[in-house]
C-alpha cells in the first residue's frame, strides 16, 4: 500500500513508512528519557527541600517554646514592676507627708530660743 503526500504528491512505500515511524518513535523515546531524568532530578530536589523544611519546622517549634517561656518571664517581671511602681508611689506620698511635717517642726523650732541665746541668758 502506498501513501501519497498531498503537498508534494510523493508516494511512500510501507517499508519507508515503517522506517520513518520507527525513527520518530526512537526520537520520542529519547526525548521521554530526558524528560524522565529531569523529572527524577526535580523529585530528588523536592525531597531534599522537604527534609530541609521539616528541619526548619522543628527549629521553629523549639524557638516558639523559648519565646513562650520568655513571654511568661516578661509577664512575671511586669507584675513585679507594677508592684514596685505602686510601692514607690506610696513611699513618695510618705516622703511628702514627712516633708510637710518637717516644715512644721522647723517653724516651731524657729520660735524657740537658740542654744547660744539660751547660754547668754543663763
């Protein structure tokens, strides 16, 4: 059976068609081998990246625990600082009251006789 190429009006025998199709098949097999090798390389890279990501996920988990621990410590320190701030406020009020009392004592002392004046009177 002969095939006719419509564009060039050439005819091909059955053996010529078999050789042609065999050559095309062989060429496609080679291309598919290259694609298959590329696919294997990409898969191995993806597997390595997956391992790296798993390692990074573990590291991030550890860092998360550390950060949570530091947050707890920071919260405890905040409570202590708030307590100290309140205590300092109370001390400031007491010092202010003491200052007022000292002013009164100073005024009262000024009314009293000076020690040197006492000796001169005696």
